[in-house]
C-alpha cells in the first residue's frame, strides 16, 4: 500500500493543504494547545499532542519553514507539532546566531540531529545555503532524517552514529524520539556505532582549519562529546549544547568553564545579549523551567567571539 502524500503547511501564510476535516480540526487543536501552553514553557503539550496523534491516520506533514526549506515529520508528533503555531520559535537563541552568520563560510555539524530541523534550515538559501552534516544514531529517527535530506534535494549529508569521547559502540535507549541517549543502561536498547568529533577530521569529512557551528544535542553525553573534539574545538568553532533545566549543578556549563579552554557564552533574555559567563550563578536565573533545555555556547575562536560581540552591538542598536 502506498503511503499517503504528506499534508502541507506553510508557516509564512498559515495555509494547510491536503488535510481532511478531522486532520484540519486536529491542526487547530495542536496550534491552540501550543499557544496556550507556551505561557508555561509548553508543559504537558507533548503528552496531549501524542494522545491526539493516536486518533489520526499515519501520515506525514510537510512544513514549509521558508521558501527553500521543507521539514517533514509524522502528523501529530508531540515534539514537532508546535511548529503549527506560527508565533512559536524553536530554539531562537540558535536561530539568532545562524541568521547572523549568513555570510560566514561555515559547516554545521548537527549532532543528535533527530529529524534534521537545523540541517534543513541552515542548508537553505535564506540561511546562506551552508554545508551541513546531520548525525543521528537512532534506527527509528534516522529514516526520517534521511527523508528530510531527500525532500530538500540531498543538500546535506547524513551519518547514522552517536557522538562520544572515542570511536566504538554503545547502546541507545529511551522512550521519546527527542530524548534517545547512549548515557543510560548499557544492557538495553539498540546497539549503535559511536564516533568522536575529531574522527570527522580523521575520516576526511571536515578539514581541521574550517569554520564550524557544532550543535551537540546528545542527551547526557555532552561532556564526553566535548572531550572527543579537542582538535576541532581549537579551530574556528562554536559548540552549542543543551543545559537541562532540571540540572541545578549546570554540569555541562561547569565543564566548559572549568575544564576546557573555551569561553562560555549564554543568551540572557534579560539583557537580550549573548553574555560571556564567568560566574555560573547567571544560569540559576536563566534556567526558569525544569522540563526544558537551555542552549549554551562554547568557543575558543577569536573570529566567533568578534562575531558575537558584533551581534550584540547590532541587537543593542535595534532596541534603541
């Protein structure tokens, strides 16, 4: 039986095409649910959306993120359906840096790419049509990532593996597609190959002298991933990793600040600036919700530090 063509949704216009009456009603519920739950960090949204999804036929929705970027996922997916709410911005502190780096010749290393949202966007023309390598270990997620590469003309590369401190293998486990991890019980789950960031240099995937934005969404193995990227992080690189709201010790940021040569930078919504962190207590104030992640940035590159300073100056001028 041939799979049904995906429902189409255009984020710019709000047009929804190819959906039946029930699927349209569900879209309205998903949109409204996101708008309401956004006031409390989308608490409960994923669980409600996933319940609704059980009533929907199995088919994809293709979301037009911009004129040159299409992102497909299973219709009703709790994590990604927030994109139906056109006022919702996914990880807007990352988007700030990506949009500001249009003119930089960099490569995105999208580690823990899930279905490839950032690889789809960053490789699109409005974001500068950058080279991207999307890395995802999950046998459940990888086909959806590969599909997003295909529907966008195979303009970014995909690798099926996990990122860790060294080359090897590990067990990937978890119940939510957005939170699979190799950090859990090593006796259960799917066996996956593991590479270190520096192996991308060894394997000829990237040059040691390039410019890189490295998104590390690796669910609990951020520190190991940073350890495995010492050479790459000496280049003109920025790592962007998730600090979980539920971690009061700020383990990832603490490691970057105390154990690496990288400067730690965080977007502070109070000042609307990328602030260089010397004192971890700033994170106590920024991490207001325990069930979401907050992105922190690490770089040893004078080039990227200058870009971030210039971005702050531009933001300040806009706010005047």
